[in-house]
């Protein structure tokens, strides 16, 4: 294990079979983002990015909720007359680095959404690469209910997932989307019974962890870039990524296994 | 007097490649390194086997600035007497194309050296800036002059007065770098570009570089007149005859460098 300055208190991690599970662990506040939680989550993500043993990440919540978003109780002192809350600073320092870290993470990140994902909690789930949802999960772009706008990437990811009109509806009404509707809308990849979520997430993560890691990393980079690239830029990006993938040992193994009619044994190299 | 070289030099197919070799200090540019760089560039500038020169750092840093520890306690007079930036003028006089391969940090002197190169290939992870303001000084090796010429006054002021860094994508958008490539390909793509360039006519390469640089020194009419003379002058080279004949004959030209 790498030595970190302090052991996180609001985040649990476990690494098994190359799958790093990150659990938001403030169940009494529905895993609300306190200053400490956002700091510890970012540090955990940065460590995970450097940890070659962690090939796939799963993010989930302890207790009933995935995450209820910003811990409003912590911001109370800012809401006094004559005082401006300066929320932009929180996004700069606390939330945006987390979203950037997930998108820049060169490994698949799976959100195992066990319960409500509201506000920044919803954004966190949307920033992940895949989403598995419990039947009890719900997604709420709750910002408008307190006079705010979708942040932490929600206004980027949601319209790309479900289109402008439906994103407008959800963001402007703050209406919760349950698991079944989330599946129909394409917000989640799969819905499972609550007690099967952890196993389903582990199964999917383990499967991805056995795939050629560099190819997965490069694929994620391409798909992330495609959201903002032109076709020309994307064709160039694909060309470079394929050049890189073609030089990996896993590619050679994949081709040899195919020719020898056996299962490839990828080593992540 | 120098025990170890601070640069690594190699040649490859008409391309001279020089790499900074101070990884522990993110390739901070001290006077010894700059002397070695200038010496190497001048050697290659005079070597008919070399047509193009690549300047590179490593994955983490092109060059993260000057050696601050070396300067921190010097007096103004000492700085004036030593006049370390005169070495940089020698680099400016190199006539062959300089191609910068920039991965990671290109800060302060690293950014200024990068801007002295003719073609700049940046990795997606490049971070480029002039952060001297954060340590109580300002750019001293051309930054205040070359940066506004590259990106315009407003953006240059922003970078120089706040010390913030540009990402590779922002630098491309601002016209500060020529191309951006994925981090895995920062050096091999630069080499591909350089090798391709090295196959062109050597005299044409050098005169074209000279003409473009003239645009920063001369009024338009003077620059145009200068360009025209160089253009006519190229008709004295065999490479011009070969190039134009090959084009007419629909074959690939083979340039000899004269």
C-alpha cells in the first residue's frame, strides 16, 4: 500500500482482483459531500489513477443513498444576510477536480447506484463510464429546487446521454427519475434488485479487469474526446490510439490466441 | 571542467536530436546546459548531414524553467556581468529548422526556449506558461517579446501577469504550438515530422525559415521584397530544378541539399 498522509474517514476502499471499490461513507447524511468527503474522494481517485493494480473502479454509497449531493448543513454559515455564498469557488476547488479526475482516469469507472443520487451526487454518477442501478436508485437534478443550476458536469453529461429536451425537463423541474425510467432513458446500463447490486457491479468490474487494460484506457480516452471533437479530430485521435494499442503485448496475445483458437490471457501490458 | 553532459545528442536520418538530461530538476535550464545546447546546435548547423534539429525534454518536462537556486542570491551587477542570456542569442542564429517536442512542463525559460523553435509539437499533457511573476521577477529570455507575437497582447499579458499555465489544447487554440499529439506519441510523432522535413531541400528549408522570421523584424514591404529575393535565389540550386522536374514528371523528388 502507498502511504497516504491520513487515512480517509468518509471514504472506504477495497481492492480485490484488480477492482477498486470506493464507498462514500457518510450514511447518516445520505453520503452528502462535506468538504472532507470531497477532499478525500479526490485524493482516493488520484491514488487510484496511479495504482497499476487497480484496473477498474466501482463507486458506490454506504447505506440507503448513493449521494445526496452538497452537504447543505455545512454551508449554513454562508447563508446570512449580506453574505454571498461564492459557490464558484467550491466548484473550482472541490467538485470540478473530481469530475476531471474521473474523465481523465485511464480505466473504467462504474457507478453502482444503490439509492438516491441527487445534485452533485447525480453528477458524480453521470461522470462515471457505466452505471448499474439498484431498483431503489433514483436520479434527481435537484439544483433548481434551491434556485441553482446543474453543476459538476451534469449540464454536460445529461444532454449527451438523453438529449436536450429531456435534460431540460429534468433539470428545470427537479423531478426524480426512478431506476426503471433511468433504464428507459439510457441513463443506466442495467437495473438489478437491491441485494444483487454489489455482486452485479463486482461481476461487471471483474470482467472488465480481465480485458486488455491499455485498449480499455485508450477506448475511454477516445469516447471522452468524442464528446467535444470533430470527425476529423476523432479520426486522428483513433489513428494515434490504434498505433499505441498495436504496440501492446495484449494486442499480440489477442491475435496469437485468435490464430491458435484459444482464449487470450491478457496481462494489462 | 564539466564532469557530465547535461544534454544527450543523437542523429537519425538527417535529423539531429538533442534531449535535456536533468530529469531530477525537471530539466531546469542552467547556463552550462544552455552552453552545451548552443554548442551542439552550432555544430549541427554547420554539418551538411543534418537538415533539421529536434529539441526535446522527457515525458514529465520539456524544461520547467531556469535554475532558480543558481540565481536566487545574485546581485543585479552579478547578473549583468554574467549576462547569461547572451547564450540564447546563439540559438536564435541557428539557420536550420528547430522542432520542439514538448511533453509536460514548458515553463519560464522552458517556454521561452520552446518559442525560439520553429515548429512546436506538444503532447496533450503539456503545460505551458511564464510563471516568473510568482517569484517576483518577469520573463528574461524573450518571453515578453515572443509571447505577444505568438498569441497576441491580451493573452500574453494574462499569462505573464498571472503566471497561469496553458494546456496543450489552449496553446494550440492560441497559436502557440503547431500540433498536439497524444502523450504516448510526443517524441515519435515529432521525429516523423522532422524526418519528413529533413528530406526537403536543405537550402529551401533554411531560407524559408529566415523569411518567416523576417516577418517579426521588418515592415511588410521590406519583408515581401526580402522573400522575393530569397525565392529567386533558390533558382540557383539544383534542388529547385530537381523539385520542379519531379513534379512535372509525377515522381517523388530526391533533394541533394544544394
